[in-house]
């Protein structure tokens, strides 16, 4: 591939030899790496016309480049950047000294796993699409592409396509008891995008915010980067300890919580705590961001009512994602805003990146309206439950003397606590060397006392793969002490 036809060539300036200026431009583009080895240079006739110079000047410049080894001629084909530039130049750009990060950059910690880890056993947040779902998704894609309308060739609603927002509202009312209308729904790229929008809309530097301890590292990072005063509120078997939050920061501006499946511990916020949290938010005129990131996958009993439904949509911003319900590469999620915030959220969404992608929305809408989304969720619940149970059984059988699995009723991962108190961070590092992602949970604690444990994802791998994965984890945990 060559980018020579779109490179910003400039006409020679008067007062300097034209041949030299043409030669210098081409040579500089090669040195900069804009023109790669083997890439075709413009024909002398076209290049001369573009620069407004005589063709003979371009030919002379090319001759000089050929003589110095920057270019090579091919019989009947034209002139190309030399494929062998050894001894002539190193096309790699010089390494610049690292710039000192901004103060905001210093507050942001890397919390995303390397790409090489995403496909490894027990990595978290992975999904499986069976053949029926893949065929249905392909059919939805074909229909969406056949029915392209003018809206796909221009700008559309920053909050998302109205029909998709209506479908999401219908789904949330039926599945989660969310109290909303389509005009309260804002389509995002995922839960983290919604968190970022909420941080920017609701908070200013120095505002106090409740965060779960332990809690989701990306949310902590987003709040810290924004300059908020993060207040660690402990979590017990009933979820967020609301009274501890009131004692530490009664005047907090917001609380960011994962009530259905607390991240990472997997506990559910009890009904008493839910009502207590809502009462505090109303009295303090604070906001609650309810991150319901794994709401679709509950394996025992009826799901607890959403905070948003209990509150009536007055103080709660409800956040969800289709990336875990379908697949992470989809990059679609949503937030449900209180009516007073719906328009500000939509405007902020417009300023952030103008609008969600219309084609992706059209495909997803077709998938939902055809009934395939609900069918897919039903099948995934059964499959993920079997995968969870297979992992828990393998852990008990093979590593019960070392690990204490805490099997959740909902979600996409379980926590296996270390019985002997060894460092979960060290176990994580050794597991990674064997192609396993066993996330240490102790770094997710802040003020609360950390209990060493491993976060093991089970949704991205078939049940039959669990025994082999646990055997490899056993090789890590049962190995003699050492580096």
C-alpha cells in the first residue's frame, strides 16, 4: 500500500532550485515513515502536474533518489520506494524522551488487562455466542444493511436511535422493573462510558463521592482522575454499609454502587440497605449511580428490584451494558437518567463523540425486535449456570484444601478465597505465566482489610474446559515455594 497519492506535497518555493525541493520532499517523507519501503511513488507526469513544475524537474529528482538508494525503478511499472533501505536510513522514528504526564494523567492507573490475557482461561467479562445466536446476528446484520436509510448517511440523535431507546426501555421495564420512558434512555458505548458521562455532568473537583470498598478499579480511576474526593465505604455480606458512608461523608455528592452483583465480591445489596441508600440520597440531595453490569445473568431466585425502580427514577441513574449480554466488541450500553438530567446527559453525549454508530444500533434493534435477544439471554443463563457449577465443583474437588469458592447467584465470575493466607498477587503473577488469568482481589481494597482471593471468570469458557483450567491452577498453587 502507498499513501503517496494523498500525501500533502507542497509546491516549490521561489528562490531555491526546484529539483532540490522535490527531492527533499520525497526524501523527508521516506525518513518520516509516511512512505514505506515498496510503496509506489507518483508518476513523474502526475507529480509534476500536482506541484506545478516541469516534468523534467521531477524526473531529475527521481534520478537522484534512485542513485542514492531511496528509490528503485520497475520496468513498465513506475518508481517505488526502495525495498532495501539498509545502509541508507532507519525508517523507524527516533524515540522521543517521555513527556511528564499531566496531573490528571498521574491520577489514572492502568486497570485494563493486556490484550494477550483476554482469551486466557478464567479471564473475566468474556461471553459466548452459540451457533443460533451467531446465525441470528448475521441475519440481523444483512437486514440492517439492506435497509439503509438516509439517517445512516448523516447525523442522528446523540442520545441514540429512538426505536432502539424504546426497545431498551421496554426491556428494562419488563426485566428489571426500571421506571422509565424512551426519552430518558441515552445509548452509550458501555457502562464505563456512562460512568464517565456521569462524573463529568454531576461532579466538580473536590466533591465527595461514596465508592464501594473493595470496588471496581476503573470507577475509582475515573473518579480520581476527575479530582473527586473518593470516600471508601465498606462492603459486607449485605452489600454497601450505608451507615458507614453516612458516618464518613454525609454530605457526599453521589454514590457509585453495583447493588445486584457487587464487584468484585458478588454479594447483593439487601432490600433494607437499598431503601436506606435511597433515603440518604433524597435527604442529602445526592445522586446514586446504579451500575447493573451483569443484571441479565441470575441463576437462582428472582432478581431484586432495581434501585431505580424503588426510587421511582428521582435520584438514581441506572447504567447497563449490552456488551456483556451479547459480546464486548459490540460497544453498546445505556443509561437511564432522571428526567431532570435526561437532556443534559444527551447534550454531554453529543459533545463527547456526537452520536452512537447508527449501523450497530440498527443491527441490535433488529436482533431485539425479532425476539432473538430474549432467546439468547435465556440460553446463556442456562449455559453460564452450568459453567459456574462446573468451575465450582472442580475447585472443590481439586483445590478445596487451598481455596474456598464463594459461588454467586448472579454475575460472570466467582471469588475463590485463599485458605492459607498466601499473597493473591503472587499467585496471579505465577498463574499468568501458565496462561491463566486469576485476578488478585486484594488490590481492589482501599481502607477495608483485604482478604486474599482470586477472581475467576466462568462465562467465556465451556463447562468442559473447567477441569483442565483448574488442573493448571492447581499446578500453580501446589508448586513448592519459590520464584
